[in-house]
């Protein structure tokens, strides 16, 4: 007659599900990516390397937060919503103006360091935080929405849609950063940049707005500096067709008003009478 013996242990036996989960966790923890992040201010700074453990779904902003929590608590970065709606976490990732919360680490080669730097068009306050105050100074020069006193605000839906596109702007300033007129030539004293030509377009195309901003577009905003490279449209996280739908129509309006030879001839002839 055989006797069965049962061995008992203090450790509970692992199930197949637990084993697979443990294996997956080990694989994730073993995966790291290197980020080269700018540390410094507008006068002096350098790229510092950090190795970050990667988990599924992580974005660049997650990696920056891991560095803050585990290695460099003084690393400065601006952010708010972490969902691509506030426009706060604008940086340059491998030289491309981007929202850090919208770029997944899986988009990049794990064998190549990811370079994260502040927007090059603006002075650096600290690390990844730029001084964007100039933008708000430009904003103050735009004449605000000016409806007629008896405006009834009844208009066609297509008129609503045309102005609505420009109101999607989240003021991330990526278009300002990528614009070579501001970035390479630093024409801030004479060019408002794509963001504020978008704002003026939103006002201009509103069917009840009565203000004439043509002189502002020519003299203050410097719309003529734009040479239609469409780089601002390419980086816009809201997919606003900045060049085609905002800037070109305003360039055409300035040309019609100030440089149309027939209009100038009529103006000259009217002055003779």
C-alpha cells in the first residue's frame, strides 16, 4: 500500500498569470532610453544625459517627470494638462518644435538618445522653460473684436466655420518657434509671427467685425515678411492651416489695399478733382 506525502512551503505557488506578469514587468524594467536634456539658462548651458526606464505608452513629458522625481528635482519644465490642450509643454525634440506630452517614446529609436531642448526662438529662463512674454506684448497691439452697435449676430454657418478654425489655437507658440523670420532672423521688432496673424484672421473673418486691421498687418505685423514656407502649419498640434487660410488671405488684402496699381491710379485721379 503506497503512502502519498505532501510538501508544504511558506511561499504560495505562482500561477501562470502571475508568472507572465512578472516576466512582462522584468522586460519593461530592463528597457531604458537615453534623453539628452538642456540644463542651464540663456547665457550658459549644456546637454545632460539621463537613462530613463520605459513603460508602455510613455511620452517624452513622462520621461522628464521621471527624471525630476528620481534624479534631478531641480529640472525645470513648463506643463499643465498633459493632454495636448494647454500648450504649456512646448519644447524641441530632436530639433523639431513639439508638445512633450504628445510625443510617445515609442516613436523614437531606442538606441539613439532623444535630445530635448527649449524653444530656440525665445530666451531661456531655466532648462526647458523659455521666456515667451514677447508674444503677449504683440497680442496687445491687435485691435480687439469690434462689432457694430446694431449687430444682430445672425450669419451663415460657413461664416462661423471659417472663423472657428483660428480659435482652435492653444498658444503653444510652436509656430512662432519654427518660423525662420523669428528663429533665424530675429525680426521680433517688425514681425508678429504666425500665431498673431492667426488671431487677426479670426477677427477679420468674423462676419460681424468692423475693424480695419490692414495697416496693422502691413506696418506692425509685417505680414510681408512671410514667404509661405508652411513650416508653421506643419508643427501646429491643432492642424490649423495657418499659411493657406490665415496668412495668405491677409497678404492679399494688404496687396489689394496698398499695392494694386488700378486702385492707386483711381486714388490719384480722385485727388485731381
